C-alpha cells in the first residue's frame, strides 16, 4: 500500500500564520473564518483522542500506524469547539487537550490525522461509487460480469480508502491549530444520556 501520510519526508510544513494570512487577505469571503476554525478544531480533536488513547494504553507513541487508539472515544468538530464522547475524566481531558495542542503545534503534524475519522468513511463511499460506476460501464452487461465487477470495485476501494482518506484529512479537512486557544471544557451528555464533553475554543492571532 502506498504511504501517503506517515513518512516524515512527506509531512507538510505548515506555517503558523497561514490561516491568519488567508483570513486577512480574503476577509470579504462569507464564512471563511468559520471554515478555517473548523479545520483547526478538527485537527485538535484528533490530536486529543491520540493523547488520551496513549495514556489509556501506555505504549510507545510512534507513527500513527502503531499508535494506540481507544475505540471507545469519539468526537465531532464544530467551529466553536469539539464534542468528545466517551468516559473521560474532565480534569484528564483538560490536560490532554493542552498537551495535544502543544504537541501538534510544535511539529507533530501526524496527530491531525485519525483512521476512524468520518472523512475516511466519506472517501470510501466516493471511491466505491466511482469504481462501481466505472466497472459497470466497462464490463459486459451480464449479471455475472457485473457482480464480479462490483466485487472488484469494492475491494479496490477498501484497499485505497485508508491512504486516500488520510490524504484528504491532511490537506483538506484538517489544519494545524496555530490559531486556537482553549476557553473551557463543559461536561454534559449526548442524546442517549452517555457521558460527553464539549471543548470550547476561540480564534486568536499568532
């Protein structure tokens, strides 16, 4: 499988002022700050889950492929902050968010990408649909040929989704949170009454 994300030589080199500069240059674009904030919050959400997971399962934190992942944790990002779902102590979450923000802005860019992100699901659906349509158009119309083509399309999409999903996260749906500051963390519950927290952030200029 082609590695699009984890090789250090392929890591992006984001500039601390890049989003702030974009906002100054294109401040007339409606919703731009909200979009830029959402991308940074998304990265901070992922980094926080990585930090919490590494503390729950004390193993060496190296490349994402071998990093621990607590599958009981989940999140959802907004332009005001992110929701974290799962059983987490509020004080521990506060420490983890601060550590995550410090580490990701200090150069650990890989913390912005997470294999359980919804971006991967969306990419997988797009790849599957694209390959399925392509094979359906290219192969004979017989049911056996179409069934085999659909299977090949699904298998190919499943093989490519992790790398393409990580690529989409790295360059499209997340950004290093250079402009975020933590305001407060609010403990609450989700719609099913399960424990959750909201990590509220604010935009700040570097």
